């Protein structure tokens, strides 16, 4: 569905929320409930009696008509997508308490910037600098978090830190990154999977395009896990996202999606060898700040030690009670980045601890997660 078709739709009172940059999602359900997800306040309900089943049914049928699709009891699901908007409808024969709709805004802009991230306590300056150096050193990075935590926004920001002459290819099933529109002067190819071109088929073609970076949409299937593994084992560099409750659990989360009887230790060694960095970003209501807050809560380094065992070094971790712990990157990450010309000091966080140990602890130590 292209933008010209979307421009023909009458969103009525929904247009008020579509025009607000702060609003990221609009949810309609339960015979008249309207819930907004915003950058500043998180999720909250608004009272709009004029937004009702009649309006939403009209909007759904407008979408189905201009798309040449059917939306009824026999075809109870409808998806519509434009450059910066994605809509999903569920017919009231399935959603028995009334038609349901989710509208997600995917603007072609990068909402994060260095000053904003530091000022709003999204991340400390030291950790942000380290993440940027990891991108510049071609580290493979996977961002984890819950739905709505801002995983895609962080990936977009990290992608903006790649070098101007490095070719990027994004592979998505629903278009959210829009890097080709954000950086129209760069060598960027935006690929979209569909029922004709599978994830695997698009990835094979992608590799023939000779990219430096491959940006994979969310890892949520066995096919996506294999795509990540095949991309990085063939020498390409990736940025991707996954649903996981902490950065350290990313490799096991990938294994749980694999749906095969591959031996777990063998798989973990593969992932720890090729994925250097895991990040966990969280969205929550902050009592301290008095607003909805998105924040990096954990940064992990994955590596395989000299005995060929998968290891995890928690470089940064924050708990919900505000306690923070740091560990310096290990010699393995420092060596990987050095090959790419990015030199990290032994004592990245400039503390009085012994840089030979690689441990920097503030607040609660993280047991059993020492650097090397």
C-alpha cells in the first residue's frame, strides 16, 4: 500500500494523534477504548467518544477497498502499510468485543541523538562512547528489550554511526528503519520480505549486493536466527533486535527460537564467537524523573575463551533500584576492535581498579561475570 493510497483515507478524529510526534502507537479495542503509547508518558488511555466501532469499521473498509482486499468473517485480518504508518485490523467476528486496530507510526527520522541520550539519562557518556566505538570497529550488535522499549530506535541511531562509505542493506518484513530515506546520499538498499521472497532468499540476494552492514529486522523465528548466523559467519556485520529480558540471555533466546536439536553448547559457542555485543533497553515509568523513561540497562560482551568455551562479560548493568556495575571489556573485544583500527585502553572507564583484571565495579558487583 503506497503513500498516495494512504493519503486518500479519512482518519477523522484519529488524525489528531497521527500529527503528534510524541505518539508512537494508537490502540483501539473493547468497543471504544483508545490507548496511546508516547515517548514522554508511556501508555495511557484517552477519552474520545467520537472514535468508536463505526469509525474504525469505516476506516478498515476504506483500507480494504483501496488495497483490493476483503475484510469480513471469511477474511478477518487486515494489514496496511505505508512509508511511515502501519495498521492492523481484527474483524469483530474474531475480536468478539468489537473491531480491534493497532496503528503504529514509523517515521523516517532518528529520534535519538547524543545530547538527548545523555541529558535524558538514556545512557551514560562512557557507555555511549563504547557502543559507538564498537560500531566503528565493526562489532556485531543485537539489541534486546520488550515491545515498545525502543529497540528499533537504538538500532537506527547505531546505524547512523557507521561510516559514510560503508554499504548498508536492511532486511525487514515490515518497514521501520527507513535508513534509505534518512540518508538518501548513502549506498543503502532497503529490502522487504513477503510471501514470495522469504527471509532466506532475500538474505542470499543481499549478500550478493556486497554490503558491509546487514540490518536484520527483529529475530523472532528459526529462519531469522539462521539468517543472523549465516550473515556474520560469512564476514558481514550485523545490527539486529530480539525480544529478551536482559542482554546476557540473548544467545539462549536465539537457541530457543532455533527449533532444532542442535547441541546447545555448540550453538552458544558459535553465537558467542560471532556476536560481540548485546544490549538491553527498557521502557518504564520513572518515579525519580516523574516521566516515562527509556534507558539502556545492560551491555554485554560475548566471547569464546582460550579453552573454546562461551563466556559473557557484563560490561554495564543497572538494576531497577538504581545500583550500577561496570566491567572493562576483555582482551577479546579489545583485540577484535584493534584489528579494525579501534583501540580501547585496558581501563576504559578510568577507575583505580587493576586494568589487568578488567574489572571495574561501582555499586553491586555482578557475581561470576569478570572480565579478562
